[in-house]
C-alpha cells in the first residue's frame, strides 16, 4: 500500500531558492513564485491567506522558501508558504466515514507511509444508533440537520486531536483530505437532508460533490477535501473507494466485490463492464439482531470450533465471554452444521447435542457458559446471508455469468476480514470456490481513500468508473424474493453448488 | 456603453423547467441541474451554499427554478438557485477604487444598463489624506494594515447601503463585481503591505490577483470579485481598465493614453505594440498644491475667460468663489498667457493688468474677488504639465514616433473631462493636434470595469495586453530632467510644436 512516488498526490511541497527582486527583475512576489512552478504545475491559483503571507516571510527567509501546492480537483493552488526547506514535513489525511465509526490515517505524502491510524465513534450516534433514526431526526429541520453536520465534523476534530496527542502533528499541518463514506454520510457531512437516500424515487442531493476547501467544511487542513463520489443512493463513495483499492475495474478477470454491513453492496465486473446493486442485507452480521450479538470488542466470541461434542471458543481480549460477534456467528453455524446440530434448513436437531435445549420456550445452543444462540437467531442470519447470496446470484444471472466465470470474490468491510473463509463457504455466505480466490481486503473504503490521496489522477478514473457502471435497483426486481427463499438453506438448497461442503458432509457421514 | 448581449458577462441567470425525479430518472439534484447547463456552460462547480439550498427549494417549486451561474475566472459555478423565473432580476457591480473616491455602479446584467451610480469617499482617508501616509501607517504592522483593509471594505459597504436605500437592490442581490484600482488600492483591498509599491526595487506582492469569492473579501455579493490586473507598481488596474475602455489596443492608429492625477500614467500604442510608463506628475492639478486650489465642488472656479482686461469666471454651484479647481487653473493660465499677463516662462508681466499685483511679497493675479493665483502656483503647475508632457515626449522618442503619427490623444480621469481642450493645448498640457483627436473619456477606470463585467472574455484580452506591454521606469531615465526643463514653458520652448497657439499669439500681436 506504500508508494515511493512523491509526485502524484493531492498536494506537493516544493523547496525553492529564488533570486530576490531587483530593479532588473521586479516582478511581483506572486509571479516570482508561480513562474518557478509554471512549467511543472501550470497556472496555479493563490489563496488569499498565502497572498498575505508573502511579506515579510519571503524577504526574511531571503527567498529560500517551501511552497505547498494543493489540488482543488481542477488545478493547483498555492495553499501555504514556509521559510526554509520544510519539504520533509508533508502530510495528508484520509478517512473512512462510517455510520458507526470514523477511521482515519495520517499519511506521509513523501513516502506514502501511514504514520498514524485510529478510529473514533461517529458522534452522529448521539442522534440515533442507526442511520434511519438520524435521518428522521434531521428531516425537514435545518437546525437539527446542522446538529448532525456538526457532530460529523466534531468526530473528525476528535480524531485530529488524538492524532496531535499521539504524533505531535496537527490537522493544521495536513494539506489535503480524502474521505470515503456512503451517500448518507456525505450528505450529513455537507449538511444535507438525507431522507432522499431512503425515499422513493431515491434521487439524492449530490453524488459527485465538488472539492471544497477544508476550512469551508469546518476542518483545520490547509487544502481541499475530496469525497469519493457515489453511484446511487445505496451505492456510495465507500464502495467506489473499495473498487479503486481492489482495482477490479482494471482486471481482465471478472471479480465480485461484496460489502455486507447494515446494507449489502455488490459490484461485479472487470475492465470492460461493471454492474452494481445494493439492498438491505446484513443486520444479523452487525450483532444488533442476534440476541447475544455484540460488536467485535473484548468479551465477544470471535472463533468457534466444535470437537468431540464440545464447543471450543476464542474470546476477544482473552476474557470471559459476554456475547458473539459476526465472525463467531459464522463459525458457530458452520461448526454446528458440520456436526449435525442443525439441518440444511437451519433447524436445531435437539438430539444431536446436550448443548441444544429449550430456553425461554425456544430451542437454543449454549455456545459459551450461559450464552445461547436461538433458533430465531439462526433464521435472522439465514435471511441475511440469503439476501447477500441472492444479490450475487441475481446479478450474475443478469449479466449471464456462472460462478466459475469469477476470478476473484472480494468480501470487504472490517468485518469480512475476520470471518473464516472456510466457515463462510460452509454456511453459504461465500461461494464454494478456491479459497485463495476469496479475498478479504479489510477496510477497503479507508485504504482506497489513502490510494486516492496519494494518486490524484485516480479522480478521473473514478469518474470513468461511474460512467461505465450500471446500477440495478433490487427493490424493483421481481423474482428476488423467490431466489432468496432458495438461498435460505445451509449452504444452499442446491448442494451441487457447494462441492467442497458436500464432500465434507459426506466425509462426516451427514449426507 | 450599453450592450444588448446578455450572454457574455461574469454571471448568468437561467430559468429552468426540469422534469422532477422519478424512479426512471433519479439522478442527483446537482446532476439534474448541471446536465441542463452542461452543453452551454461546461462542467460547472456548485457552491456549498447552493448544495444546501436544493432541498426543499427545488421540490417546492416543482423544479421550475432560476439558477445563477458566476464565472470564477476559470469556470462557471452555481452560486444560487431561486424558485420560479427571476431572470429579470440579474445584477452586477463595478467600481473604480480611487485613493480619494470610490465610484460604483449597479449594472443590469440583462441589458448592460447602469441602474444606479454613486461615489463615496474612500474610508482609507482616516489613515491619511495621501497614499504615502496610509502606506507608512500600515507598514510592517499587520494590525494597522487590517484597519486599512477594513476601511477599504467599509467604503464598499457604505456604497452598497446607499444603493439599497436608493434602489431597493442590495449588495446581496448582486452576482459578480469588477474593480479597477491602482496597485496600492488593490494591495489594501487584499490586506497587503503596500510599501513595496513606492520602494525600490518596486516588486509588489501581486499584480495579477486571482478572482476571490466576494464573501472571502468581506463583500455581500454572491459571486466572485475580479480586480483588473496591473502592469507595474505605478501602472495599475485603473489604467488597464482605461485601455480596455478606449480600446487603443485594438486599433490600427496609434494612440496616446494619459492619466494625470497624483501620478501621471501613460500608455502609447495600438494593436501591434504598447509602451507604458508612469511618474510623479500632477499634484498641482489636484488642487492640493496651488494656494487657493480646491476640489471641483461647489465654490470652485472651474471656467475662466479674460475679456477686455476683465476676468470672467464660472463657479460650481453658482455660488461665491472660494478657490479654483484643475479646469479653472488651466483656463486661467491659458487666458492670462493669451492676454500677455504671463510670458512663455510663466512669469507675471506686472504692467499687463491691474489684476496683477504684489500680495504678501509675491506677484499674484486676482482671478476672483479676494482670491489670488501666485507666481509660485504657476511654477507648480508648469512642473506638473512639464512632467506629463515630458513623459509623452520621452516615450514617443523611445518608440521613434512624432506627434503627427498619433491618431488619438486620450486624457483620462474625471478631471481631464473638465479641462477645456483649447486651454489645455494653449498651456501645453495637451499637444497641438486637431481637437477632435483629443478625447476625454472621463472616468475610464470605472467604465472599463463595467465593460469587463459585461464581457468576461476581456479578462483574456487584458492578460494579452499585459504580455504585450513594455513598461519603462522613468526614474531610471537619464535625460528626463533635461527634457522636462525644456517643457516648463508655455506652451513649450519650441513654439513650432504648437502652430495653432503660435497663430493665435500672432493674431493677438503677442508674437
């Protein structure tokens, strides 16, 4: 992810040793600086702040100065000057603006290295745990909308504060920022009513916002803020960022890019075509729906293995189990299925284990001391994985592809990273394909933002991607529910699609 | 000066009736608007303010909206949207930012008509009557410089306030503004230390400033502020604006453009070449040096005629004479010269009139009851007119031209307008050429600003003019003082240069 190319990012720092003004050469200070940059950077603009800094800075430093150029999306702009050579201190910032978490990175623009990385909760949570609550809070109410906007900005300011505490480098010292977030998040960042995102006909305020000056948005940086554009209401900049990160749009081979969170977003394609879609998908995987579900934080069961009828677990933070997170759920279901505790329909087989018993009038498995996974939890999970699987299946059908045509299957999201590939295939969350073809790129929204920050020319590429991409609104699809019902089995009603699972089941005498 | 062409100015208002969003066509609001404009206006930007105005405005007006596009010097930007058709109300503002007076005009951008025009004193006067005092006040002192900047902005705000009182149209309702001012004035407008303007090596902070958002400069307008660029420290945007107004850079014939104020600025050329220069010239004409000199306001003698030994005067405001302004001085000297009251060296001929007598130990002429024009006043005037004349003569020599090569002789400035051409020639302020070739364009700095406001493509032309123009620093010229001495006669030591004056003198028996 690191790059040695220091000349392609959204900002440049250039050390200049200029000849001071004389009667023979008394062009203006602005021209003296810009003419030294013109050949390489074209006709750069000059911010008012810098205009006011020329004197006495240039005079006192004897015209040995470092200039900061920032890209405003269309041309370079002189955003700062400093005395002497400060090119060594050249920073940028990138962020994944998630509805729950804001993850940011301080990037050394000279080397491309990440100097610091941290996450904070999105302060929007004060106005609702889930996005819809926030949207209704701000709906048709400019004052409340402004509260949400401010909360969004405050989340960044908290991150910058932590950064300064940890590294001594402040937001003021950063040049440019690239943000990737979904359509609702970018709407809130700009102070826009986001009800349109979830309301027919899904025409939002903006999908391809301009670059705005950081200061105008309330950020301390010297340059501009670029937000990844989105394709549609449910297919936002975070997904575009992931596509840039994985480079599926550059490849010969066809890839599937799947991001399962509260919603599921899906892109299929290669260098010749890109089809995208999105739909409600994964609440069960976020830990909010499953009864003992929780985030992947200390106390969460994140790994499960069943051996000799015993449930072996791993708990984050090596502490007492308090609940189960997404990767734990997938592991648990895969293991229970492979041990015959649940059948293909996800129903508990009560006699298969003493861990399975009736609790509060419903069957449940005790996966950790005092913690139970209920029949209803399984059903919720199956709906989620069926929705994701059906999106993939439906879209593959639309473009006339079989799973064997797929070169790579990307599962994005901080969360995808932690799910075991094998367990994911077993429960039918992932297709049954060579495991090295299943790629978990982690938080590709964040790393894609960093890639953009370091390569401003990608902005043009993203715009080409958007032009090329066809978006399918799943809500408008007829046989979607029908397909989904078929996918609500483990791993699928059509077991032939899962040969390695079939083989394993046969090996275990379950088929 | 009016134009019917409504499509070339720095702003556009366009009424759009757009089809509201539907499931079949649910592009973003921004795209819905921009795609309707794309063919004609390219890829327009969108201000944050407008982004926030899309909803509910577009919805409530059923997508019948008027958009305001402003030119930022490089591309169009969506600066406002309004419900319904408001294209009829489309305003711009232009101004001549003088060191004494700020003159502004409200322009109807649809018709090019001037709807309102007024002047106010430049509030900078609080920090010094003359420019140098202000410059020293702010020199190396950011806080005091900020006071001067604020005073400059306040002058505009006063003008906008008067405009709103007079017309009901506020600064907030105006789109773009074009300002023409000298280099010191633009420096003060941007909050820049202007000591550089008067101090060797005369390398100023900026001569070609960017277009800045009106709001960033402290103005209420919705769009951008363009300041005419300058050629050099002493040859600022006010002169460039005059050149644009007179169009001497477009003509086959060679013109001389002269602006005499506290300084004298001179441009000679045509469509093939432009030579420019500037120097200290005209304090005597501004009424500050002559003992009874005053501004052209009520009480000032502005016309003088001598008939049968009697001095006939006209007083501005038809009131009692309190002093004499520039046009009065030129008239007075011409008449005294043609009546033999003063000789070619400007010395009083005491016996020529009973009006000439010794007052306070020096010879003086009583041009109005109790008001005297002293020998020293004549000398001051001759220095001024010699400086201006010498600039012209020197520069003509530099480019190898005779006065007979000159097609038009422009004398700019509110002030030039009032000087009688005949008197100006008689005293040698203007060359002796056919009177219809002497053109007095008035405040061409202001009218040139208006022309720019209505024709944004002139920005490119001005940049070409600057590239083409050669600037001569008169301070560096050797034989300047020598030439100047020769010009300190009435009309000139070489009377053959003034054939019509020679003829008149002969007719009157004075030669």
